[in-house]
């Protein structure tokens, strides 16, 4: 059996600990949060590997793991000193699964862990250090393991924020490209549509027929992919693209309009 160093008073408390049975609804919500991070089955990343290596060096052990608890497995984002990338989940217990992973270790072998928890207390996984050899009193180091586990969660949140920012930037680029395809007259019509002006008023303002205004509006919606006038306004404004910014109006030459 592994010697598990896991004093609850020193480690962050979770709504679902690694050893507690979970209600189906709680587990489903926990798994949805885990999916939200988009971390499972991703390639190794240096920040996580550095934290695992630091944990191994701190405790002077050959193995340090950063694992995320999926529905039926514990998947390792980082597995310093171990080739295995995942192990089968045995109920909600990770310690039994890790004992199987380590194999026929002597009874005095060493294992310490800290949970990876969200701010609202849901367990995402664990940071653990393992050795087949016995260790002395490691209790003073446990707060450091907890701090490293917190760093893993900080990195997870930073990773998610970065990915969201990249997606938002890419989406905004697509929107800008769509608006760049509009003709000058369509841009004039668009600014007035976004401002809420009816076709009749836009026609009078631009010196063109109402039918032409509606034709331009239909073309604008086709080019931008908007399905409705509110959606068109949302594309132009809610995405941070103000009509006054993208669509500057020049004085209309009534003689040539």
C-alpha cells in the first residue's frame, strides 16, 4: 500500500474530493466544467510540465503527475518521470488507481497529493508526487504542494482566457473582412440602418429610391451573414465595430447621387 500524505486541514476543500462518492447531478456539472477548459487529450505544454518538474524536485521524488479526472479515467496533462498518459478511474478514488499504476511498491512507499479545484470548489483533478522509496516527515512541504496545485489552476484559467481572446480576435477579423466588402453606398445605408432609420428616411437622406435602399440592405445582410436587422446591428456594434468607426460618411454629392 502507498503511504498517502493528505491532511485535509492543509489542503483546499472541494465540493467533490478525490475520495468522496459524487451525486450524478454534481458529477455531471463537474464534468461540464472540465470540458469547458478544453484541456483533456491536449498536447504537452511547457507551463504544466515545469510545475510538475518543480514538484518532483521539491519532494525529491522520481514521479510527479498533473492529472484531470474524466468520467472514467485520470488523464495526465503532465507526467514527469512516467510514460503513462492515463489510468482507469476506479469509482471516485484516485489513490487506488495510482497504486495500480505504481505497481508492487513496498508498503512504506510515498505518495502525496493536492486537489486541483475551481474557485467555486469543483474538483478538476490532482497534482501528486510519487516514490517507490519511503520518505521521512514531509508535512512541512505540503503547503508548497498546495501552492503548486493553485499554480496549475491559475495556468488553466490563463490558458482558457488566452484561447477565448484568440477566438474573439479571429471572429472580429472575419466580421471586419465582411464589412470591408461593402461598397461606399452600402456603407452609407448600413450606418443609417444601424442607427435605426427607416428605409423611407434613408432614401430621402441619400437621394435614392426606397427600393434601392432595400436592395442595398438585402445585399449588406447577404455579405455580412446577418439574418435580421437586429443581427446586423449586433454584428456592427456588439462585436466592437461601431458604425462611426468603420463606416465614416463623406458629404453626399447630391448632383451625382
